[in-house]
C-alpha cells in the first residue's frame, strides 16, 4: 500500500470537519480506496502493537516503559520537524490543545492499557477491548462532532459490538480477562475517544509532524510523576526482545502509525474512520496466537464475522 508522504505530513487537522463526507467517499479528500486501504493498514499496525506492548509491560515497569517510549519518539518527531522546517503553533491555546491530545491519546489510553497488560490481561483481549472505540465515539459524535447517527450506523455498531462481546464472553472467568483488568483497558479507550474529539474539533497548525511531536513529549512528561508515584525508581533488565519491542513501538507505532491516524481523521468522518477499530481483534488475536501462543477459539470466528458485517454497515451509513 502506497500512502503519499507529502499528504501525510501536510494534512489539515480541521479539513472536512464542517461537512460529512459522502458514503461513496468516506475519507473526504482521499479517494475511497486509498482511505480504506490506509485505515486497514493502520489497524494492522495498531493491533501488532499489543505483542511488543505485552513484552514491555511484563519485562519492565509499564509506566516507565511508556515514559521512555513517548519521550524518545517525541525527540525523533521534533528532530524531523526541525530538519524539515515544519511550523509549530504560534498560540499558547494550540499548544495546550495538542498537549491535552497527547495526555488523552497516549498517557491515559496507553498508560491504562499497559497497566492492564502488566496485570495479566492477554494481548488479544486487549485488542478486543480497543475495538469498542467506534461504539463510544458514535454515541457522542452527533453532539460533539455533528456527525449524523444513521440507521445503518446503528445496526453496524450493534453487530460490531455484539461480535466483541461474544468473543469476550468466551473468555469469562479466565485469568487473561479479569473484570478489573478489562475495566482499566476500557477506561483507556474512553480517553482515546476523547483525543479523537479534541483533534477533530481543534484548529491551528496544519502540520502533522509538529502535532505528533508535541503530543508525544507532553504524554511522556505527564506520565513521569505518575510512574514515580506508582512504580518508584525504574528498574529494567534489558534483553533482545525488550529492545526490539521498544524500538518497534517507538518508530512504527508512535511515529508512523500516529501520522497515518491523524491523516485519516483529517480527511474523513471520525465515526466512519473509527469503525475500522472493530478489525483490531482480528489482527490482535492473530498476532497474539502466532507470537505469544495465546488461545484462539473456534467460536471467535462467529464474533469476527459479526465485526466484519458491522464495519460494512457503518461505512454504508
């Protein structure tokens, strides 16, 4: 899949927010095929993060691992922005908006998710919880983003969420999906939805590199006192797996995938774009099974089928 790099780096955050894209072209300025392919590619990347995240969350203090990830990724993005002479916000309000975006999208969302993974939540189950994102967003989008909640969207969301619930029920009572751990991950998803709303409603700089640099450094800084309070001084035993997981998360997820996500949001209806989160369990379960030997049940296929149907219906809406 080829994504135009210049389009990624120059996308306008508020573009298209005032008018919902048509069903035939759900990603507004991007062609339908490119938008759909980019969204699926993003979800593959995002779902792949749960395996290295599980390695990081169990091999090091989870919050300190995130602090290092965000600050290093933020430094990379700042270096890229300076080298390419990107423009940063001129108003304090814009800096505050993007800092809040980082706190919600990274510090809160991933902080809670990593805490759940560190407590024993399976990476595949974590990806399933993440797929509730579009349902939460659809509930608030009509009021906060002025995006209509059509009948097709409602039916699609019911199918998608029903598939997620079905997969979760198959794991009830196991130590890989304890209610408290699932609740932590779900609160993280709520924070991620808040970040989507902040981005779609935000105005100011149109440079995605600058936005990503600000939000990553802000997330890392915000987590430092929390990590110090809850985990004490950091203590890490380095291994090849740990180092590989760390750099994969920094370069592929925090830098690359974040730019793709903001590009998608800047060109499309947020509820349609977020509907692809329902695909997260498909790839999350696959990566968990292949790389971490986590169990995949035959009944999961029924839930995944409902999820796929839900995405199709939401896109038609």
